[in-house]
């Protein structure tokens, strides 16, 4: 059992940070890269130990940091490395090349990969989803994931080759009510109404094209420059919508559960409460022995738990990890084990 309340020093559920450059730091440093620093990498490796003799589906392989840590720690481990971003997959391919045929690569969305795995029957010893975007995706201004002067309002993880609509398409085409709902529900932005109204007013004059257009719109809506966190909320809401991130997660969770072998372990790291909530709810529901509505007097459902939640409460990075990698700040890890 990993307990998220056990913070640094207790050593429960995590490698202890000892001294300035302890084993946990060294482990993190070894698996970090200029591309991306994997979050809570020791925790992930430790929780997935029982899965270390089989195949683990890493649905968000990104720069390959978690995958590399798993492959180098567990010699019997194989990885199905999935990412929807072709650039990420190329990076992972290079980094994981030393592991030869212990790694298979698949350019796909993780929900598609999970459904494919589940159709093959229970085949996986583990599953890992480290949601959201990598540092490289954020830092590459032409991808338009974060605010950068002149960056196009694109945000598609597959890039242009995947087709689909861009952030600019949403801003230029969605009706005001839908925009308001997006900024309010996904962005959790209290001034969603004012931004949506200003977006619609502005686009009558000139279509949205680059990040500056959105920033100027927010400034007009607020009558002051938006704070960094307000800007981040609105940009993140658009990114989540463009990539249907919540839909993909909702489809992937039951498929990954079905694809796990008995005793298999699923780990999800999320960065937003709207991602964490469905994970928490799914793990809780799968761990209940009866899911009948209370008004039904006799149990008519499956009558037994499908497995157990391994994280009694959500696991967060240590303050030391956040200090070294501020982008890990909002990470929350949950894990579930399928009944043996
Ligand atoms: C936070 S990064 C993962 C970093 C990785 N764990 C590492 O150690 O480098 C998230 C990655 O997931 C990918 N991604 C996000 N949503 C996805 C989806 N629905 N299907 C496949 N890949 C996805 C992104 O392209 C990105 O490369």
C-alpha cells in the first residue's frame, strides 16, 4: 500500500531523500533529460514492481523516462511504448534503443492502444498513463501549447498530420455559450463569461491566429493584463478540448482494466482535478464488491470487487522533487491492482 499522506522523511511509498544528493535524486537525475523530467519516477517503479516480469503498456511514453527506469530496474520487463505525438515517439525510440526487442513502439492514442490490448484478452502485467504534455511540447513554441509571442494557436498533439481542429478553430467558430462553458468547466476560470463575450466580439473584426490574439482578448475582457495562472487556465482548457483529453481518459480506463492480467497494476499520474476525478472514481468503483443502487434490496451486480486501490490517498511529489522540477507541482498519482 502506498500512502500519499506519507511525506518525505517517512520513506513510506517512496525512495527516501537522504542528504543533498541522495539515491532518489540520483535516480531522478539518471532518468531525466532535456526532453522531459519524468515525475515521481521512483514511486512509479516501486508500485509497478509486481508487474516487472511482464509487458507494461506505457500509454504516454513521451521522452521515455519512466519506460527507461522500468526497463533498467526490471530485466524481465517489456514495454509497449505508445504516444500520439510522432516527435515524442521518435525521442523515445532513440532513448530506448539499448533495450532492443524488449520495447515495441506504437503511434496511437492511448485509448485506442488500450482497446486493442483489451481485445487481445488480458495480456498486460501493468499500465501507465502520465497524462498531459511533456516539457518539450510546452517549450516548442510552434506547437502552441503554452503562451509564447507569435506562437500559432494550434495545440494538436499529433501536429498537423493528425488533422482535427486547432485551438484557433475553437476560438473562431464556437458559439459564445460553448466557449463560456469550456473556460468555466475545464479552465475553472471564474471570468469565463467575460472572456467568451470578448472572443466573439473580437473575431468579428479579425480571426484568432496566434497566442497574442488570445492574450489581448483576455486583457480586454479583464481590463488588465491577465495573471500567469489565468492565462495558463485558459490555454490549458483549449489544449484539453483540442485533444479530447478527458474523453480519451474515460475510454482508456476500462479498456486498460480489462487488458490487465490477474494481479496486474494500473498507475495514472494526472495534473488537473478533472483528470484525477474520473481516475479516483473508477478505482473506487472497481474496488467495491457491490455496485447496485441502494434501493435494490438484493445484490444483482457482479457481487465481487474487481481489484483494490493501492494508493489509500493520492500520492504527490515530495517538496524536494517540486523544487528540482516545478512542473511536477500539480502531479497526483493513483494506482489500482486487478484481483489475482
Ligand atoms: C507528461 S508526458 C509523458 C512523459 C513520459 N512519462 C516520460 O517519462 O518522458 C505526456 C505524453 O503523453 C502523450 N499523450 C497525451 N495524451 C495522449 C493520448 N491520448 N494518447 C497517447 N499519447 C498521449 C503526449 O504526447 C506526451 O508525449
